[in-house]
C-alpha cells in the first residue's frame, strides 16, 4: 500500500473554514464512491489554521492519472470541486489549475 501526503490552503476566513469542515463531515455519496472506486482505501484531512494536510493510502490499482480522468468525466465530482474552490486557495508554489500538491517525505522513523 502506498501513501500520499498532500497540502492545500483554505481562504483565511473563519466562516468559510467552518462551512468547509461541515461539508467534509458528510461528503456527498458520489464523492465517496469516486474516491473508493479509484483505489483510495483511506483518506484523512487535517487542518491547522488555514493549511490543509491530506493523507491518502492507495491500493495497487490506484493511478493519479486515471483518477484525474475519471474525475474530469464525472459531473458530480466537477460540481463538488467547483463548490470546494469557494473555500480553497492554491499554495504559492502551485501551477495554474493545481490544487492539492504532493509533499515530499523528508523523514521516516
């Protein structure tokens, strides 16, 4: 099983952050299905202030490229992503259109 760690920022607004967290307490069923169908077996998101940190554990069938293609073809995922962008903002190092950025592992015990 492989693990991915990703980062993204939220807009620094307490009301928007609370709304974002509320959406993530009960994600849409179609979003849950798109996540699990792609080979992601566990996903957690943590927050400190307006910085988000996501941990994804994936099985051998997972492909980021296949997930991106499936998400692009799924109207409900596109609706969710557009809604979430109301709350999110790209990291300063993000390329145009890039949201979650994969972090580099620098230590392991």
